[in-house]
């Protein structure tokens, strides 16, 4: 499905470069528990800032396209 750079330009264009858990649930159509599980077990790489996770949009795209 192309590389991450190509997909980045066409996927999730309405989302910011860094998304939070709530936005991740909407992007993937999943529940909050699964979203936290994907982030905590490093399936989707994220950065913890204070008490909140920040997920680079490119990491979500890499997860979806199996290029991570």
C-alpha cells in the first residue's frame, strides 16, 4: 500500500501531526481500551507527555499499512 510518506499525504488529512488517544480511537474505529493497549505495548509508537500520550500520525499510518 505504498510507503508512509505517500500515504501520509492522503490518509487522515484532517487530523493534526500529533494525535491523542481519543483521536486515535476515531481514526481506527476502536474503543479506548484497545487504543491504550496498542500504545502501551508499543504496537503503535507514542510519546508520553505528562499524563497524556501523543501519537505521531505517521505511526498510525505505519501501523495500518504494516510498515512499522
